[in-house]
C-alpha cells in the first residue's frame, strides 16, 4: 500500500512539473530583450524591439537574455547612460539594482 501511495505522489509531482514547464515555455518570449528575476525564473520585462536608446533598467531584474535580434546589451550605473559602460552580452546574471540604465543593440 505504501509503495502505491509513493508512486501516486511521484506521478502527481511529475504531472505538475510537466504542466508548469509547458506553461512557462509557451509564455516565454523568443525575441528582443528579456529581463528576469530569480535567475531566469520569473519574467520581469520583455522589450521586443530595442531601438538603441537609453532605457531604464528594471530594478528587480537579476538576469537577462538577448534573443536572436540582440547583439549586445551595455549597462550603466547612472540613469542616463553616462559614466562607465559595462558590456553584459546577451546572457548574463547580476545583482538586482546594480544597473540603472541600458542600451541594447
């Protein structure tokens, strides 16, 4: 009886994981620039077509993905994209609140 209960619990857990993974992947953007919290766990913002202008950095973000149409993300600690530029590339983690603005190409 105990082994059937364990098997049922494992089956339910697998089903829940599969359903969650399916929902997450279906809602995940695949273009533009995506910012995440929880190290790629929760989508915070997606900019489908960054235009190369100075843009506020999402304060709660701790990771980013620049999809196929993004070549580079340059971050700044200032709010107006001045001062030292930090090249983040297109797949990066960082501390939340570390950057105040960015330019994506």
